[in-house]
C-alpha cells in the first residue's frame, strides 16, 4: 500500500499541477539582441535574435536577419528561420508567409504567398496568394 501511495505521489509531482511549467520571457539585452530568461532572470536561450515573441503551444517565433522561424524552450530551432512572416501556433498550426512584396502608389499594400504548417513543418495545403 505504501509503495502505491509513493508511486502516486511521484506521478502527481511530475505531471500534475504541483509542478509549474517553466515560463520563459523574451527579453532584449543592452546590445539590442533578444533571448529568453526564466522566472528567476536566468538566461535560458542566448541573446542572438533581432526579435522574439512569447511561446505558444511550446514554440516561439523568432526573427534573425529579416527572416522568421520557431524555436522550442531549449532554444533549438525546430522550424527553420526562412519565412518572411509567421504567426503564433493555434490549434497545432501556424501561418507562414514566403514571398512578401510591398506595392506602392496611391493604393499601396502588401502581396504575399501564405500557407499553414504544423509543428513538424509539414505544409497543410497549397500556397495561396493574398493582397491587403
């Protein structure tokens, strides 16, 4: 009986609400680069990005040299930093844009090609074009 209680306690502590998930925050350093720190202010992901956003479904979008991709909470690039723009993961998918052109003139705007990817970088359809 004691052994079963011990096992239940271990399972609860490692999977239940007792353990708080690490909350990483994007932060900018004095050199203008972004990285991630934990709740105690410790650097977890190095300050190497031009911009960085909060984690959504375990992944965060980052910008480097004008391109965007996704990292996990260890800082590993899990979706290459090759896209013109990305959105947050919602429901297991995120919008990504590849070609993005600005159109000038009186009615200027943006034309882009977009698609959605899953967390394994598998495209979820055909590339579509949009103007706005």
